[in-house]
C-alpha cells in the first residue's frame, strides 16, 4: 500500500513538473541535427535555463538513422533503425550526405528510390512529434512544436544550410532561425550566469562525429560578438574509417579480402566504432574485435594497441584538424584577441588523445563542457533570443516576476565567402570565367554589398548570375576553387540595350540567408530577382 502511494505521489510530482515546465517553456524548440545523434532543447523561462528534452526511450539523444522502406515511418528512426543497419538499408551519418553529388540513392528492395530529403524529413518529423509528446503527454496543454531553430556546421555553405531548412519545413516546422554549432555551444555555456560587464573571450573547439568546428567570441552583458568561425568535414567517423583500413590490412595478412562484401564491411564499421569507444577509456592499452567472414567461413580476432590507435588519431589531427586551428590562430593574432577560456565540446572530445592535444595547445584554461548536449542547449537559447526580439535590437526581456533582465545583442559573422561568377575580359576563343568575391568569411553581419553587371546583347530581358561559395580571402579567384551554391535570375520588364549597367546588391542579415536585389542604373528601375539555392 505504501509503495503504491509513493509511486502515485511520484507520478503526481512528475505531472506537476511537466505542467510547470510547459507553462514557462519557449514556444520555439532548438534542434541539434547531428551526424550520429540528434538532440532537442527548450528554454525554460521560469528557471532561466535551457533544458534537453528526452526521447521516448528516456535518453537525451536520438541516433540520426533512418531505415529505408515504403512507407517511411517514425518506428524506422533512431536506435531501432541503427540496430538493423547490418540487415536492411539504413541511412547512417545522414548529415554527411548533404551537399554531395548524390542527391538521391536507390535501394534494391522493391525498386523504391528515396531522396536524401525524404530521410531527413522523417527524422525531423520524429523529433517534432517526440518533443510534443514529452512536453504535453495528455494533449491538454495544446503545446505546439511547429517552430524551431536548427544549428549547422561552420563548414556548411548556403546550399547546405538551405537543405537543412527545407528538411525541417518539409516536416511541418517553421525555421525561426539558424546558427552555427560552435556559436550554439558558446550560448549554452554563457546562459544564464556566465555574462558580466567585463568581456570574456571564448574559444570553442567542437569535434563531432562528422564535422570539426571552431569559433572565437567576445561576450559581456552588453553584447555577444562572434569574431570568427571555421570548420571542416572531419570527426569521429574518420577514426572509424582509419581503423577499418588498419584492420583490413591485418585481415589481408591473414588471407582474408573483404572487397565487394558490403555486409562484412558494415559489420567491421560497427566493430570499429565499438572498439574506438573502448580505446577511449582510461587505462585501456589494447583492444581486439572478433569478425566472422561467411565468404571464408572463418572467425578471426584482430587487435590494435594504444600506440597504434594514437597514430590514427594523430593522422586525423595533423591532416584535417590542424589547418583549421592554424587559421583560427591567425585570426586571433590579426584581431589581437587572446582567449580567456577554451571550451571542448562534441562527442569526440571525450577521446583522451584529442583532449590532451587541445590542452597542450591552449593550456590550463581549457575545459570539457557538456559534450553531447551543448549544441541543443545553445539552439534553445538562440530560439528564446529570437522570440524576445534580441536579434532585432531589443536588449531587455521581462521574466515571470515582472522584473527586467538584460539580454545582450548578438553580432554574428559570415561563415563563408560568397561571390558571383564573372566573364573574363572579352577576346577571341572559348569563354572563361572567374569568381568575384563580395562577402568574405568572418565578415561582420549584417552586410550590404553592391556590384555592377552588364547586359551582353541587345534587347536582353534576362540575366543569369551564378552564386559561388568558398573560404577564400581573395577578391578574385579561379572558378575551380569555389562551389556553386545558387543562381539569381534577373528579369527586366522592358528589353535592355547591350552593355546596360545593372546594380546588384547582396544582403546578408544572418549567416543562414542571403537576399539579392537589382536596379537598372540608367532608368533607376528595379529588376525582378529570382534566387534559387536548391
């Protein structure tokens, strides 16, 4: 009897907690769409803190995995999908597919073809539904989850950001804003009690499963100013692939060749990920995996020492991570900024090798911070800032007691260089082009940049402009060094004479969006612009 009463009281307390949380929850959720796992956060205005929303299994993160079958369902998302990857077609490391040449992938099962967008859509639908269920289990509170903030890697270009926005929109959510993952980590750390009158210079090192991001910020009660962001497509998954190559070499030495055996490679990939986690444990000097190969009807055991494992980590560090860190150090030197604190975040930052290397570089003021939750918590803070109009210049918000707490403005930078494709000087022979860069990486936002283009022939009514992205700091660069991310079609209401000047203006208020305006200079007449980033 007493046990039943205790359980009843616990249920009552939990229901009150859920109700209290919903009453003071921001109406926009924050989504950390991760390479391996996704996490949702919501800002609670009662306690003035962002909180993570557990999934239906009671854990903070959901594997970013989708089982491909017709029709796509919620039950085909997350841990259940990941566990079936060896037996059925499952999309893993989904975010790494965004921006690749493969805009769709075919599976042999029933000849059904799924696009990358289809897979992302059902993942976002799951996150949306799960959040509503956890926040409002009985449906009595009418809590809605149709607005969100989504973060993205600092290495993403406009086209990739637009894809993430479309994926969330296709799941029935309005994207209130987007922010880079390292910026989100900074907001998670700073709110609610790390801001003071004295500016804090903060360096963020975010090593995830598929992306490595860094940022430099200066934060005070008056303003959070982003000074630089940078990143590259690299992370914990790269360690898995390096380990696969290491073990494949051992297998070949034992007369076993896995070439063409997709199932065996998937098993090996899973074993490598498990081995990587075990090798990250303190005091672990050696680990092995057991692999059965049906082709050879053999079960083999292969292993790796701590020394060899560290060599693989060192290879990733030197080849992919160090160039990003060197660029960040250059910015710090140019701006004369010395970081007071370095935050290590991201799932891969639990790896002792990388933690030790970063601490060697940045000294004692280097701490690990909420490795797997920081981005989602920061997304929730940014969502709250947008709700309160902080990004529009408002710097005061009213808390539940009726008093005013000061919330600083946030100044952001562009995470990429953007330019237009321009025809080289006239002359005989094949046409050649270059990119004229207009908005530069780490340029402070908002920014309005104007340039002139000319019509090429008589009675021209349309002009097609091609938008390119890169990390270049040069005003002019070769076409091969940039990636096309969109097209702008300029339409004039009347035919234009040859060599008519059209003024084109690129407007970037926040790093996730761009606007293009055009004006025919002779008659001072607006030209219609159609921008396509798909």
